[in-house]
C-alpha cells in the first residue's frame, strides 16, 4: 500500500469510530427521552386521579 492509501484507511477508521460514538449518544438520548416521557406520563396520571 502506498502512503496515501494508509492515510485514507486511517481516516476511514477514525470516521467509523466517530459514527459509532454518535450512534451511541443518539441511543442514549433516546433512552433518556423515553424515561423522561414515561416519568412525566406517570406523574400526570397520578395527579389526575
């Protein structure tokens, strides 16, 4: 492999790692949102009875 190909491969690896991190953060945010929505719904149900 030439130097440019090695550099491109390293960039692809870095981008792949960054995308995995972003996906993990998006998943975490979705979990937090669902928990918050669930807690809000539970609280609203408790107060409306």
